[in-house]
C-alpha cells in the first residue's frame, strides 16, 4: 500500500477524479457535496492493476482552505497534481506546487483533467515546465476525463509505476502519526486517523500525545476500513484510543512512540524560498498535520531560529512550510537543522551560530553532533533523529575526544589545586570535581580518572588508599610503633601533638581509616577492636569494667568508650550490675 495526496486549484476536478478512480465519495460533509467544493480532507482507496493498493488524501483547492490542504499533504510521501485542461495553470496550482516543493516531495505525477472539454496539449507543456524546477522534477503527465473515462486506465498504470518507485518504508522506526481527524464512535470511544509514514502500530501499544506528553493506549486498529491487530507503514490508519477524551486530541497533534521524539519549541532551520531577511516576524509553521504560530529570528542569509507557540515532535531533517497568513502565501520551505539549539545570550552569538548552521544540511550526523555539543546522551541524539555511531565513554554519554582530553587535563589540575587548599583531606570529593568541571553526571568524573589518580570512598586522589599527606603518614607510623606493645594505651592529647597528630591531622587519619577514634581525642589503631574481643573472651564471663581494664592494660579513659563501642556493635552484652560478657559467634 502507498498513500498519495491530491493537489491543485479549486474546481479542477480533484475529488471527481478520486471518485472515478476509487468508486468512493471522498467528500465527507453534506455541505461539500451540496456546494460541489472540497472544504476539508477526504479519504478513499482502490486497488491498481499492478496489485498495489493506493490510498488518496483528497485536499481542498480553494485558497481559504490552504491550511487544510497543508494538513493533508504534510505527512504524505507522494502527490497527484491536478490541472484542468480547460482552465490551465492557476494561482492555487502554483501555490500547491510551491507547498510540495517546500516539503521536498520528490514522488508524484500530474493528471490533466477535463480532457473532454479542451485540448490538453498546451496545458501539458506548461505543467512540465512549471514542475521541472521543483523537487518533483520530471514527472509523468496523463490527460484524463473523469466523465468519459478517457485516460483513466493510463492514470491507474502511472499510479502503479509511481508506487513501485517509492522507497521502502522503515517499519522498525519510532512511530509519529500526525492526526488529521479525531472523532468519537459510540461504544468504542475516541478514534484518530492519519498517515503512518514509518514504524509499526499494534493493539495494546502505548503512545504519547505530543501536545502534553500524556500516555494513551491503542484499543483497536483499522486499515482501509478493515480491523487488524497490527499496521505497518506506509498506511492510512484509524486508531481507537483507550481511556482518552475526544477533547484531548485534535488535528495537528501527533501520537508518538514513548521516548522516540522530543517536544520541541525552539529550532534552527534552513529556509528555501523567500530571503530570511524578508520574512515577517511572525508566520505559521506547517509540519505534518500541525499549524503552529512561530516567531522568526534571522541568523544567516538562509538560516533562522524559530520559536514555536507550542511544542511539536520534530527531528533533524524534517521538512516544513512557512506560510504568511496575512498575505495568504507560502513564505518558504524549511529544513530542520537542530532541534536542541544553544541559547544566543552573548554578543556575537547569533553570527557565530549562523556560521555553524552554514555547514549543516539537515542530514543525521552523529559524529558532527557530538563534536558540536561536546557531550550528549545517545538517547537524546536518538530523539533528535540522529542514530548514534559513536561508542559511549560511560553509560550512554557520548563525548567529543578533544573535549574529553581537555576535561582530563583539567581534572588533574583540579586535584592538585584541591590538595593544596585541603592538605589533610584524602583527595577531592567526586561531586566537587563534577561542579568544577561543569559536568552533568558523577560517572563522567570517575571515567576521567586515570593512573596514578584513583577513586576511593567517593574521592579522587593520588597514591595509596589513605591518600594522606606524607607528614601525617609518618606521624601515624610513629604512633603505631608506640602502640605495638601496649595497643590500648591511647596517648594523651599532648603526646599526640608531639607525634605530629593535632586535631586536624587526627581527623584526616580517622577519615582515611588508619586511626580509630573512640571519643574526643582517644584514638587507637583500627585493629584494636578485634584484639580487645580476643582478650576479653579469655576472661571469666561475665566480667566487670575493672577486670576488662586490667586485662587490656589500659586506663578507664580508654576502657569505657572501648566497651561502649563493643556494646554498640553487638560484640559484648551488658548485664545488671554493670557486668558484660562476650557474645558467642
């Protein structure tokens, strides 16, 4: 199956031609049939001699309904341009062709209708000339008469050849279904329709509504009026949504795969058509079935920043149309270059940004995006429409190699700087380094650490685990020598100071785990707890504080906090009468 949108001037016979090709009535409204003029989008389909099925999105031709026409053409990959032989090339013929060109539609054909009322020869030549310079290029032109049937077999054959030329749809892509109709079916609830250009929908799938990011679930699917459990691109599809009010979804919204698209309200674009400097400050952006007011900020000769009135699910490379509602004319086509552009806060930022955009063409380029951004998540790139071909440094973080090397050098410098500012601390806290380097994730800091630096206990430092300055290491070694024969004779504060262990040095040694603080300035070596348990287990159980003090060869100043520490760890149990026993293990 493939989908084709009609295009052309009002009353040139688009709906009549679709009706003749399909046997279906594309005009849905009674007023359309009464007036003989298409007002809103119509839909019909038929099988071709080639065996393919073609679905038509029939659009209005009157200039007052160009926004409706844009909603129908936006998501569709091919077009059938209709020009009447008896009237020839007309204003909406030109505007509709300009829309197709702006959207970059490269597949289509032309039907010269009413061939029974006038010689189509002159019109065929004019049409070829007008179309040749657009994205459609050289196209088949088929004279037809929907009244007499002349040319219809040739048009059906041409449609078959058009369908065969269309690129194969990408069915494993995230879904972005632009909603062109929304209505309620009694007993079923809310139903939306659209052209599924890529991806696959299944009953039970969860989708996001682009307008507010809310989640909905697919209750049922119809393709060309037939229910099914699954629909693949490219298809006209009706989606029955579970648990969502009709008022929450409207034309211009999109149903998207969760996490597959960002909700974008600022984009940088390349403009084709009217010079950027000549664009009004406020225009309408037509993309998919959406029409969104935007503010235009020119950047370069053909580049601009658009600020959207509401978020839209856009990706790099998307094509859209800028239309000036005041002049009722197409102001230009745009190609989306960046959906997450940097702010323009400094003097000269706009000119610098224009130079960057001059080198972009709207094609996905993971290496270039990482280089420009310096640091980006692979998942964020995927939402932008840029599949990653770069290996992450940690998690899903992608980093420009040059920027990574610079951060590595800065990290070494910051570690040295912090050591000078805090000589008794065992390295720099990882969080401090994250803030100083301006990185968004602690894991990036840890990934930057290379020998001889190391990460331990949430800090980055040099050398052994303790990371203590050499004078403190020597002082602890002297204390270790004094405690070797009498491990529970904790020195007084003046002796600690004489060894080079003032309050700051003791604090650093305790944090590094090379000293054990019992209380205040009462410190022992870390192995003192295990040795105390061994000694106390050899006493008659239960034992008194006095017996423990004598067995440990220490003072009450040390014995009391040591026993309290053993109690808190569950190593000893306290009994009435201020006695204790070692808990059997």
